C-alpha cells in the first residue's frame, strides 16, 4: 500500500489520502469477509452444534421414527451458522421466523427436545432465502459428495411418486427431484424438507424439465429457496388445500415448468387425484386408450397384491409390446407401485436375499407355475432390493454446474455515510 500527500492549490492545509490499488481493496474486503464468516460460524465444540449433531444421529438411528425427522437435512450439521440479528431481518422474515419457530417448538416438544438457541438456528435456515440457498442447495457441503463439474451445465427437474413415510402400506403422494436434491412438503411438520436423494430413486422418477444454462440453474434454485422460505413461514399442511401436490405445482410454476404438458396418461390422472385427496393408494383410473387395449368396461383398477400388478402389466405387454416404451409416464407410476412390494419384501427378510417361500401373499410376485421363477415385469431376476433399485441408476451426474456456489449468507448493518473532515457546512 502506497501513501501519497496531495496538495490542493489554494487550500489552507494539506489533505492526505490513501490511494489503494484495486487488488489491495479486494484483498482487504476478502479479509473482512473471512473475519465475518468466522464470527458467524458456530464451532463443533459449541452446545448448539452438538445438539444439531445429536439430531442428525437421532434421524439416522431411529428408522422407525424417521418420519418425525424428515424436516431435518444432513447438510445442517456440516455448516452451523449463528442466527441473524433481528434488526437485520425484513418485516416478512420476522413474521416467517415467528411461525417457523412455533412449528419447530411443536416438533421439539413431541419428539426431540432442543434448546431455544438451537431452534433459532434451525428456523433461520428455513426462512431467510440466501441462508436457505447456502445450506440446502450448496453442492460443496453435500452430506455425500458428488462430482457436479462437467463440460456442459445441466440440471434436471423430476417428479417422483413416493410412499408416505408415516402412512400405511401403499399410500402415496408426490415430491420433486431438483438436481441432486429432493424437495417435499412434509405433512408432519408443515415444513419444506430438502435432502440429497439417493440416485437410485431416478429409476422411478418422471423427467419434467432440463435446464442447460448456468444462469438459469442458479436463478431457479434461488427462486425455489425464496418460495420454500415463504411456505415455511406462512403455510400449514392441509390434506385438501395445502398438500404435497400443491407445493409441487407452486414450485414448478415459479421456475417456469408446466406440469400439465409433461405428465401424460395414468400419471396425469393419478397426480390430479392426489391433488384433490392429498394421498392415494395402489388404485388407478384407466385412460381411454388402456380401456380399449384391455377391452375393459371398468374405469378403475386396484392392485391389492404384487401378483395382481404383475398380471396387469403382463396383459398390457402381451397386447401391445410397445405400450410402455411409448408411455414412460405410465411405466414410472407403475414402477413406484411395484417397488413398494419389493421394499416390503426386503424389510420382512431383514435385507437378505429375496425369499418367496415365506413372504406374505401381498408381497409375492407373479411366479411361473412349472419352475416357480419370478415373472415380475420390472424385476425378472431378483436377488436383493439393492440390486433391484441399482439396476435403474443413471451413469450420468444429476447436476453439472461450474457457477453454482451459494455465497455465505452475511448481512451487515448499513453504515451512515460520514461527511469528510473539512467539507462540513
């Protein structure tokens, strides 16, 4: 840094100024930013960090109660940030914070006691858009690291029909897969749940949109972050008026994806039914095309067991071998139904190889009479559940972006501009 004296002709005194190069200014700004980040970060020895780590461990250990902890995200234990001062919150954020805290206090009281300080941290993560963006959509602090770098940017948006985690067997609703994250509106907590998803789930998801522009990828995730904060701070789950499907439609509309154009056939009918009723079962309403193909007078078909589903699939494929390749949305919905039976069988076998001898009638697939071989349309040669879902895993990354690096969420107090000495009136 160089120091110069500047003499202004006719002035009564010398005025000394520091002329700092642009590089020096930038270095000073970075140093100040690093200092603020250090001050805002909660260290691993702090009680708040320990409580959040304990919450994560509870989520991992108690699989039977996992639905109670759906709202928590593993990346929250990787970077724990102090709450932002109240005076730096907007009026809307203050309102959202109050509502979100009430939701978290209810969860804390019922399932896992947390201090008010920890609840403040978790609430701020969910109602401040830039903080939400940094914590939940940051590829650099993923719970399970993936390679997000590629020659060409892209991010896919997909729809997934999933079993409701705290519902009875065969109860479904929907969620979104955006890049490498799963977004869902949780019935239990009335909070948006964002988690890194298992890429094997792509085996069952319907492609809706593919973004191939860096700016569009970043902008879409910023929009989603903002909308999720609004939902966390203003919405309550309602089976008829504010369910998982309302959330899906809202987010897609905000990022410019038309679900009505992407969904076809059975999936479109099923989603609309979920939208009206909140959840659905393994019952479908047939399209006119399928009614004609199957020569059926029945509008609805229920799959009360695995075998019934397999027979339905076999019947369609026999009459038209090209039906499912030409109707992938139908295929994905029925795959989700199929998977729930395989998952149940996997759980009843405690993760061992599939055993059809002692499994329930509900879970047993269609078997060949002579050889007793499995005739499941989607899983003809079953061994384990892991092999089944892995068979559909994509070899591609789910996200490629050079520019997706959410900045650390810092807010500074606005400083009043000072009047230079000697210039006051």
